């Protein structure tokens, strides 16, 4: 008989009344049990029980499933749910009215009385501004930089003064897409009247660097805060305007009456480092904004409420502090959750129940956004999609975009209504004639918005370019010469024809005018063509006309076929890229089909990328409603996972489902799964302790054992003969024999089962436990005897996993520390840097040399076992959270995420284990061996051994002097160790000297000393290995490596230099262009060209020394070293070029970029050959194999990837992968 439901709370809330109504509906349907309801509704018993529990309002989907399972009318219950949701807001006030919390929006100057938690940091910044005229405040998105600068620094300076003076003014500006215009308008208003009838606005428009002179004339002291400084580097900002704006900002340092503070996202500091002027200004003048401490969080949460006479419930405060402490960049989410909790407060108290009803930190923003979106009509929903896509810039990363109201066409009532709806919910900020998303946290937190961006990212770029072009056309008085024509018009017209496209009136006018002008020009051209044909027709004979006409038809037909094949190839390549993260095998097949259809650059790129790198090595779906219970078969070929009311068995190579195992007439809520030791059977235990066994070959039921147990099952041993359950009354854990239901023993009865983590040894003979008291222990699984124990001082322990030998044990702690316990010796080793958020899931790869753990931000972290060195963090699809990690034979692991299981194979991983690399830290030998020089060691990977390199430790590791650390906090790669081209010497910067290290022993065989105490700024070796050049102060010194003598010192040469292949010439990037000097004898600099480089961008010599490659913002230009003339450009994409290397044969050039992309282009034509995708962050190191057929790259993500550049070899590799996966339907290209 089903047990009775818990009585509802005695209140008259909307949630309680809705729950009561659900219970009445169930009674009217004959009171079916919840197991029967679960079968009808396809939701778990727990979910349906909670829906009628009255503690919180269920989701609409769950409520409708419950009602329909009881015979209720869907439309009626949807109406009831929406009424309950609206009423559950309780005593809600108008959005934002009198609320002390700003939600996603930053605190402004006028909100200063409500801004708390950053008092110490504000005081520190004011103290620094009293001494320094320039300051950079950096931090992750969501760290609270804008609020700190506006409500903290700017308000304090405006009201209390600075540096002993009280007459300071403060102005805050955001660059936007026209930073110079913003600079002129905001600062002219701040300065006010200038004596002598000087027009400040006109003076700044003509000369943006005139600000110091104007404030002196006006006798004004001014603090300039430039918030969201990263917008300066957006693709929409013209390069000339960016350079002029940066010059104006840097010029502001030249008077004591000015202070400049830049607020910039930490992930854009690399962009700042591309500008030497900024690097110099930022030296010792940058402050990192980290997460709030616990006391600061408490203050930020409670004090604003107190200012309005309200209090925060103790339980709510504890919950908020605990959740916010583990939320990266989570301050906007905390603020929004508090705003929504404020709207649901009870009287003068902010309660935990109101917070939970709002959705908490993670869901409050989503619920608010979805609630607004749900109230929109169909037309308004389409308008909302177009509105938000206008407000983001996805050209390089994802940034929110400040958009003028005119571009949004606010006079249109439909647009205005949608805009007002989201602004009222504080998801959008509207001020000063512009609109922007309240915070980037909305972009990362709202799945619907991220989905819109991902749906048509290229279309989004087309729309942004169209919006800019339309704005420029209007500014030029609608000049016809500014209209689109040709390919740009065709692309825009095709995109605008889509069914989800919404254009502003200005954009419509621009497209219409472009189409009209093109038609007029085509008509004129057609008339001229007709006249010409009439003249020619009079001279042609009928036979010639017939022959020509036939040839034209044939040619057009072939051209049409070719164009169709090109389009199909590009489409298949795009589809391969789209599915690569979730279904690598499907992506490989599509890549092969794309390449076989037509040899397009897109097809070649995805083919070569997938042959060398896969984000994961297979993925299978799973039912999110089930426990994450799974197991590998003993040989690793199968994986069993709880699925619905049974178990699904999958092939780990083909990713095909082999079996679905159920018991007829029984609903199994599976809690644990195991294979028998011979792999012939699958054993599963459900929540009530029922143990079911099936034959793997036939799927037949072998055994179905029931019997009383003390608590919920937790784990099965590897053979399935032992079972762990919660102890009686949740005290400790109990060990049972599965077949006879015999309780063997109970362990740790002094600890709650909720705080005990257990794992079996591979042979099932030993049991390992870790608990919240910090104890880890090994037990005899059958007798319960304690075999070993260690007390760790890392606080509560979250997870434990033994290696195959049962001697090495990995332990994860709540504080994020990874520990390795040697059971025999008792020795405990600890990883250096703790993982954010704690480590609860661990698994050894077979062999025990590598370990996988849960990482942060939706990643799985891989560690080397012998020294607990973190190797890499592999991304998971859609940044999923990790539920469990399982280890299988053959070097495979299965990572269970919320809706799938992701497989990773050790033999298909990139090369792992090295430090961050520098410009020349990599080397590749002819046999494919890869060498990389890090700060402390040289690693050598033999072909086919990605996770097991040989290691040579340096006797003296690389290190930087304090001066070098200050000067190059943002550009460390220029002083990393490097390999000589012949790989016989490792050049290791070590303070004020350079050590020349033998790669075989790690010992120094010589050294070079810096001419000054400030040390070196950059080091390079010539391609023939004969000479070494190093930048220091304002000079570059060149040494002969054979006898360690100084060849010459070139004064005035900058650290952006290049040494010719023979070591006899030095080139550098000066303010007025590129310069070149012979280093033999007295160097006489020669102006190579007068190209205005603004002193920025790196340079590299070509293999033969006849050309210099110079990187600018998004282009690489080749300059002739003899004439100074441009030889053309090579493709460089839309992101920064961080590294460059010419191929040994001189035909190709590879460039590494800040987006993680690697581009390979032809030197002669500049044509892009292929775009290689795999790295997830900046690519700093490039090295070619001697035959120019393969390229090794290293990035900030900790991976070294070797790219095969021959398409025919890539085809063979992908066909082999598909063949190993057992795919019978191989593409045609695999049959050749």
C-alpha cells in the first residue's frame, strides 16, 4: 500500500493551493500510486511527489505531465499554473522600485550609498591614484569592476577629492564603437568653459591629445574613468581610430591635474600588450580585482537591505555566501538573485524561500529572462531575438555592444514595447540615447541567448557589418558611393531574406538603395552590352554564332555544376564543424565527404583539423532523470549506463547501443551498475536494493534478487558480487553480499553516510573511504578490517579513487586540493594549485600514469600521477557539469555529464605536460619526434606517445628578475626558453644571464651576461644557429654562439626585433617604420620603409632573409628587405597574430592567433590554405617538421598539437578512425 503524502503547510500561498489542487486531481483519478504516475508522465517518482509537495512551484512541463497523467485538461492546468506563478510573487513591488540591489546593472555614482563590500579596495585605489596618474583595474567578467570604479572610486573622488585637493571632478565613459567621439563629447562636457573663448569640444575633435592643455587652461582637476576598455579592441573600431584614441589616453598622463583609470576584462590584457605604449604605462600600475572575501560578501548582501530598513534571513545569508564563493565572476548573478528575492520578500525580511522561488544564483537570471520572453507575442519574440543579437559582438569572443537608440528603431511600437519589457526587468540598460545588455553575465547564463548566437554566428557578423555600413551611409548624407555592391550586397541580401531577420528602417533603406543602384548600374551595363552585340552580330556568320553558342552552353553548364559542388563542399564542412564536439565520428564522415566533393579551403581545414585533434573521442546520450550509474566492461569495449527503467549497453568504439536491459513489469530506478569479471553479465541494483542480472550476449534475464537492506545502494564492486549501501539510520556505510543479501559489516558508523565517499579496488578485495573529517582509509572489503588509514589536514574530503595496483590512491578535497596517498609508505603528496570548487570525481587511466578529475567551468582536468602536475583541462560539450568519471581498460575514461557520457582516449590526446611555451620553444625532428622547452624541463615525445614524454630537468630553471616580471607581466612568452634551430642547445633566460643548456643532460655548457642590471627583454637565435640576439634597455646585443663573444650592440633597437637567418642583419619595429642594420662592424640603421607602424606588431624574417613579415591588428604584411616595397599580405583572420613561422621550403607561412586558430597560407600569393582549429586559447609557439608536411603548435591551453598538412594522409587517418569504430558504411574516399 502506498505511503501517505506529507501534509501541506498551513498557509494560503499560491504554491500551497496549487499543490492541493494537484492532490485533489489525483484523488479524483482514483489515487494512483506515484510509480504508476511516473510510468504515465515519464518523470521520476521524486519529481512528481515534489510537484504536489507544496514547497515550491513545479516547472510548467512537470505540472502539465502530472495533470495529464491524472486525466486533467492541459489548457486548464496551464492557465492555473500561470496564475499561480504570477500570484507567487507575493508582496512584489514594481520592478526596481525602492530596491537597494541593482540586479545585473552596475552600481552608478548615485548608488554609492548602497555600494558595500569593496571599502578596502577602494581605499587602496585612491591611495594609488594619489601617487600615480595612470592605473589599470583588471578582473574577470562579473568581478564587479564597473561598480567599483563608478560607485566606489569616481564617487569618492567627486565628493571627497584626491591628493589633498577637494576640487576634483570625475567623468566615467565607455569607448563604444566610436571611442574618439565618446572621448570628445564626455570630456568637453566635464571641462566646461575654458578661458580665452577656447571651444573644448572643437579642440578635442581636432587634436584628441589636447586634454592636458585644456585642463590646465580651465584650472580643472579631472579623474577620467574609462570603463569596459576592452571595447577599444572590438572589430567594429577602425584601426586608425583605435590608435588615435590610445594616443589620447596615454597623453593624459602628462599633467598632475589628470588621473586616468582603465577598467578592462582580464582576458583582454593580451590585447593591451600589443601596444608598447600601453605596456610601458601599465608597468607597476595595474590592480587585479578578485572575488570578494566572505566578510565582504556578507557586507555587500546585508548592508543595502539594512539601509532600507530590511533584514536578510540568516539561512539566506549562509546559502548566498556559500554559493557565491564558488561562482566564478558571480557578483552580477548574486545581485540579480537578491533583486528577485527582494521582490518576493515577506514584509521587511528577505527569506530563503523567496530566494529559492526566484531560482537562486544560477537560475534567477534565466527565470527573469524567460518570464519576460514568455509574455511576448509571436511577433515580439522574433523582435526580441533580433534586438539581443544587435546588442552582442561575436566577432572575437563575445562582448556586449552599446547600441544607439536610432539603430534599434525605437519609434516602432513593436520594438519599443520589447525594449521596455526587458528594461523594466533590469536585463537591459537604457541611458543617454543608447541601449546595452545590463551585464555580460546574462549572455553566459541565458541558454536561449547563447543559442541564438550559436545558431547563425556568421549571419550575426553580416548583420553587424550591415548596421555599421548603414550608419556610415547616413553620416555621409546617403552618398551612393557608400552603398553595397557586388559580393557584399549579395551576401547581405541572401542573409536578409531569412525568416528570423529583423532590420531597422535605416538598414532597410540602405539595402533598398543598394539594390536600386545595382539594378540601375546593371541596366546601364546591359544596354551597353546590347549595343556592342548588335555591332558584332552584323559581322558574324551563322555557323560561328552556332558554335560559340554551343560552347557557351556547355561552359555554363559545367560552371553551374562546379559552383554547386563548391557550395555542397562548404555546407558539408560547416556541418562537420557544427557536430565535431558532440559526434566526432559523424564529423569525420562529413569532412571526408566535403573534401571528396570539392577541394575547398573549408573542407581542407576541417579535414586536417579532425585528423590531428578531436575535442573528445565519442559521446553517447543518457537519460538525465537517472542516477549517473555506469560501468565499463573488463576489456573497455562496452559501457553500461542507467537508462529509463533499466540499463543501456553501448559499444565504446562504434557508439552504437547494443542492448536495452529491462525487467518486464518492473520499473527499476537503477542506483549502481557493474559487469561480471568475465564481462558476460551485467548487474544492476535499484533504489530498493533489488539486484538484477542479465546476459550480455542475449539480453536475457539471469537473476532477480530481492531482500531487505539498511539504506539506499551506493556502489557495486567491479565484479558485481559486493554492494555498498547507506548504513542503518544513515550512520556510515554497509557492505553486503549481493547474491545472498548477507550484511558483512558496517564501516564509519560515527559519520553520516552523506559525508562518506567510497570506491572499490579493481579486484574488489579492498574498499577505500574518505569522509568529511579528513580521514582516508583502506579496508578489507569482506572482513571490514582496517588495512591502512591517514588523517589529512585538508578539511572535508569529497572523493577517493585507487589506482589499478591498489597502492596509489587519489583523494579530492573540498578546498580543491588533489592528494596522492601511497598506502604502503603512508606518504601523501599534494598538487600545487587547488581546483576551484572542490574535487569530487576522480578516475585513473589504465596504467596509472595519468589521472582525470572534475575541473572548473565545465572541464575535466588531466594530471600526471608521479608529480601531480596538471596537464590540461579538456572542455566538455556545452560546458556541462561532471556527475561521475569511470575508468576503462585500454586507456579510455567515460565522463558522465548531465545529458551524455563523453569518452576520452589516452592515445588520441594532444601532447601534454609542458609549461607555457614561448616563440621558439618547440622543435620537430624528421621522424616526428617533438621537443618542447619549458621553464624547468625539456620534454621529448616519441611518435604515438602523447602522455608519456621523456623528461630532462634543467639544473637552473628559467626565472625572471623583478624588473623583468614588472615589465613583462603581460608578455611572458618573449622570455621563455627556446630551442636552437639545430636542437643542440636550449637557451634558458635566468635572471640577468642567459644559460646555454645541453638538452641531453640539462646542465649549462655556457652563459651570456646582460650588459645592465635590468636584464633581458627578449631573446632570439638565428636560423643557422650561429648567433643570438637579446634586447635590453633600449638596445639589442648580438653574440656569436661559437665563442660566446659579443659581435655588436645596436642602440635604439626595440624589443620587437628579428634576427636574419644567417645572423648578420637585425631588423626592428620603430615608431616611424621598419629599420634594418648589418651587425658585422659598426651597425648603421637603414630605414626600410616609412610605413607608419605606431611602434606595434612583431616581425619575422623569411627563410631566405629577403622579406620581413610584420603583424598588425588583423593582417600580416611582407616587406622586401632590399627595396622596402610591400610584397603583399597573407591571410590573418580577424584576430591578433601572436606567432609566425615560415616553412623550411619557404612556400608556406603559419600564424598563431589569440583565438586559438592556426592559419597556413601561401607566401607567394597570400592565399589561405587551411585554418586549423583545436587550441582554445592563444597560440604562442610554432615549429615545422623539416619536410614542411607537418606543423607543431603550442598554446596557453597547455596542449601541443601536431598537425598533418597533407590532405591525403589526413584522409587515411580519418578512414582508419572510422574503420576502428566498426563503421561499415565508410565514405567513398576510404575505398581508394
